[in-house]
């Protein structure tokens, strides 16, 4: 088993304080938030406290937050709702070519249903340029989806500028903020978005819970049909302990985010500089400055990324090639192809993502092992 | 806060052993089951161990189990998949009039989309008679959904007989077994169903996780689109700790179910006998024998069930009128109306549901308080 975890972008462990916050809600405070009695009332209070924390953290109102099973559900919900609700207004959707699969696949489904989907190509640095989005807007454009940060190469997108364009044109704007919430400031009013998705397990909360921000005034159809939970916007018994954990995770990030981002970006820069200066035949992917504080991403010549990940795992280091959601696909990542990497280079990719418990010593050991393993594989 | 919890049908606390089983998966064993490294491998193993436990518990194969966010998602998934997949074969659906809202509401959505939905009326005892289902079958019937037990009045339905009919006619059969799994034996082969839904928080597992059984050979479309999780049948990062908890809950029920059912049905019978013999103006709802071991359900004349629930809550007892999912609706339950209760009687309803930690003393105290409160309210 690896002992140095550098794959925080795939999932983070729960903060022990999140675990502590959740524990009572599995046992003595376990009520169904829809029950009339004291157990239910206590559950409802915990639910709404968590909703207020999440809302405040992203500059939203509590009523604008729908708790979901994760960001995949949130993205699916926003996209399919918009398509169904506005199909008589238009059937054109714009997404970036480097979105997460939980945006890409719904968009492809819409294509199969007769919608027209434009894919915005990023620059070689991974940036989605606002003018390149604006150029694609048509009379019948109903939705744009551009993520806040890419999950593979960590590039931050200019979502505020794109959001301003969307608002001016009256086009719904979905921002997948799964990689940014908890790591850099996220404010739905500044971004000018209509929908924003987030996932607790990317910032030290539990897996299986997330949220969809839906701008006030948008009467979204429910994703799941059944009971009246979430003001009729998502049926299903509330995942109470996990929602409490999400709230606690938000609370911790509010207190620690700034300091952590500073520390992690220093370690990240050290990694990037070391690799570029000490290992030949490697490129750093994604814009050098406009990137997540915790993400470094490389492509190595004449290396199988899969082999490199396995070799580092043997040395007790957990890293990945890119998205966990598509591991095993054995295809070059759509993100790396979109920024212009050859298939061969793309298959030599490595993502390092740092987190709350990454130490300087971890990074030292990783860099030493990385150099060794690359040399050994290339020999 | 209530201290005697008799609303296990709404939700159960986690068994402490379930909590213990989950804990490592929030922290040291927290990996993303789709990650390539050791953390991911360990997560995958836990995931598949849990899947094997769940499958075995209901007589299924592991490959027939899709982990979901709960039974609502499972029911929605099965119904909407069938409707989309078979709409060219037929557009007629049969459901019982007493299904849970997570079946009812999807069926109503299908009606709005041009499907024809027949609602099978139960007997006054709450039984869905197989001939009354068979009578409704048409050439264009593509799906029947009859739950294994009703969530309000606890009646067990003859799903094996209905399943045999469905199989003979080549009609897909969905069984919502949310109330039965963990409480009475459930076997998908015996039931002859194509889909079966279950939810961990109804049998001492965590909220926010459940499963959908999909019979081998049915190529179900994914409910969530994105990554390739669950063999492409449900995208989204696995809710690992909760899935481990579901497996542990199944394991515990396998060991304790029989004994618990015996104990609980004795307490249940004591409650029903006491109430019918000692409180005037009350009826017991649902078939007297063919019912869940842990469910007693009454309707009181000249009583507001809401007031009674509140009065008992003040006395430290948590019970409910019926389904938690529709609390606050202030409408008479569709279940009670379907078995022929007047609106007035239906609004005087009370559901008592027992569980793993219900003691004989709890029942004594409850019965004493119930008699007192009914008399006080009627005075």
C-alpha cells in the first residue's frame, strides 16, 4: 500500500474533524429529515445549518443550494434540465472540449437527441479564451458549460469573463467547480453563473455528496422524482451525515484555504521546477501561473504513464495519469489531445496533486523516486 | 428530544458495527475506486466485497448489482430506463395504487409523456391480488411495479405470484423492496423480478446509499452519465464508505434477521392486540398476518394523527403517521385512501415501526402513553 498520497485531485481523505462532525448523525442523531418528531427536527436543523455554510461559502443563498449525490449528478441535472426546459427556445449548447466526462457525456447524449453541441478548443496552455466562446454563440444557444478548473492539468479558466458574456446574452451558464471549491475562492455572483456544481470528497469531505447551485428564479425540475425533499427539486431521503460532513468540510476550508493554497503552490512550483530542470524530455502541461495551487502535470517522452504510475506505487507513492473516472480506458486523454499533445506524449502523462497533509519531505521523496523511475523505465 | 424511537420504517440508526466498518474508508482507506494505485485497488476490493455480500443476500450475482444513492434513484432508474427502452414495443405500465412516491411520481411523469398507467387497487387489507394485476395486462404492457411491502401499513405483497405472471407474459417487473430487505427473506430468483431496489438506511446501514438489482441480460442505460463506474451503468465517484457500510449492514442482517423478526413480530402483535382491546374507536390497518414483522398501523376516530404524533413526541416517543417522504403534505395518505379509509379516518393514522433496539419496556411505555394521549386529545 502506498504511503505517500499525491492524488488529492482524485479524492481526498476526510478530515478527522469532518469524521467527528458526522459521527453523531450515523447514530444518536440519525433521524430522517422529513420526519415530524424531534429526531426529524434535529436532522432538519443539521441539514439547514450545513446548507447555510455551503451557500455562504460560494456567495449563494441557502435556497439556491440543492444537495446531490455528487458533482456528476449536479452536472447531469443542470444540463438535462436546461435542455428539456429550453428546447423550444433553442438547441445549441457550448461546452469546452476539456470538460469532465460528467459534462461531456450528457452533452454527447444531447447531440444524439438532435441538439447541436459546439466544443470550445483551449489554447496550448489549456485556457478557454472568452472570445473563442463568444464566437460560437448563436441565436439558438441555450447553455454554456465551462469548468472552473480542469481536473487533469489544473488550469483555471476565466469563468467570470465568460459568465459576463453569458449573462449579457441571456444564456444559461454552468460552471463545474469540482476542482476549485475548497481550494481557491469561488463566488457564484462574481462568476455570473446560473448553475455551479461541487463535490465534498474533493476538499476533505465524504464521498457520495455534493451540491448544485441553482440561481434564484430558475425553477428547476427535480432530478429524482418521489418525495418533496429539497423543495421538490430532488427526491430521496437526505444523506444526513454526509451533508453534515460537507458543511464541516466547508467550514474547515474557510479557515485554512488561504494558508493551504500558499503552502501547496510553493510545493507545486518546486515540483515543476525540479522536474523541468532535472529530467530531460518532459513538458509541464497547463498554464504555468493560472493553475490550481495543488496541481502539477507533466508529459514524459518515451515513457508509459501507466508504467510510471505503477513504478511509483511500488515505491509507496500514489499519483495518477489524470482523471480517475476514465482510468483503464487506455486511450489518450481528451484534455491532453485538446491542448495539442500527440497521442504518444499524452500516454506519458503524470498528474501530481497535493493536499492538506502533503509535507515537504513527501515532495522530496517523490522527486527523488520520480527521477529514478523515469531513468529506469527509459533505460 | 425523543428517547424511544419507534419510527424505524422512516430511517434506522447505523448499527455501531456498521460505523466501525465504515470508519477506515473515510480516512486511511479512502481511495477513489477508479484510481490505478494501491489506494484505488484497496477501494475496489472493498467495493467488490460489498457487492458480493449484497448480491448474495438477495440471491443475485455481483454483476447484477448497481450501487445507487438510494432506493429513490433505483426506482427512477428502472422505470425511466424501461420506458425509454421499450416505448416502441408498448406504452402501458401497471403499478399498484399504493406504491412509494419514488415509483408513483415517475409513473405520473410517464403519463404526462403519453404513456398509459394502470393503478392496481389493493383489497381493504392492502393486498395486491395477482388476478387483479393480470386483468390489467395488455398487449402493450411493458412494465409492472409492485412493491414487496408497503411503507405505511406494512402489508407484504404476493410478489412471487405477480412475478411469475410477468415473466410468462414477458413484461419487465420492478419490485421496490426498500421495506423488506434486511427484515424478511428476499430472493430475486424466487420473486421472478427484473429489477429490485433497496436502501441501506432501512436496515441499519447509512443513508445515501442503496442498490438496484438488474437481471442479467438487461442492458440498462446509465442513470448518471460521465465516468465508467458500475460497468458504465452509473457514473459518479463511488460512495465507498457508505457502500462498505451497506455491505456490513447486510452481513449483520444475515446473522440477526430471523431472530429479530421473531422478536419484533411478538412485540408488534402485542401492540396491535393491546390497542384494539384497550382503546375504543380504532382500526388496525393492513392484513393482520401478511405484514412486516416490525410494523403496526392504526387509524383513530376523532383524532388528528398530527396532534397525536406531537403529543407522543412530547412524551419522548418518536412515531409517525406514515411515510416520512410526504410529511407536511397535510393530505390524507394515498395508501389509506386506496384501502378505503375515509379522509377523516386517514388523517387519524399512526405508524409504529420497531427495530433492532426496541425493548419490551419501550413498548410498555409507548402503549401506556398512547392510551393517555388518545384519551386526552379526545376529551
